[in-house]
C-alpha cells in the first residue's frame, strides 16, 4: 500500500491537478483546484510549479481524507471523493 499517487494529472490547461490514492481499503480521488493554486503559487505560475507545490504539500493534501488528521486552510479547499 502506497499513499503516494501513481500519477498526478493536470487539467484546466495545467492549472489544476487530480490524483487517486488507494489506502488499502478505500480509493480516493483528490482534486486540487486552480483557484487554490492561483493563491498559493500565483496566477501566472507554470504547470511545473503548480505540480511541484502539489507534490511538496502531499502530506497536508492527504489529511483532507475523511479519516485524516484534520484540514487547515488552504487545504480545506481540496475536493476528496471516495471512488470504487
């Protein structure tokens, strides 16, 4: 079991990201919206800079899971959905 996503995918022309985590019993899709990344790394930031931010903050992003440690701003803006 790995809590590191196999693939972090961009959408909205590289402005937002999504990835799936399998924690052994449940799969979750995480969506890091462009508005959050605009605020954190700047509206004019590149796709690479945005992805670096997601990777550097992965532990905080994973806390957004329902059984996570709790979420503080700006991570409370991450969307998490349980998938089959």
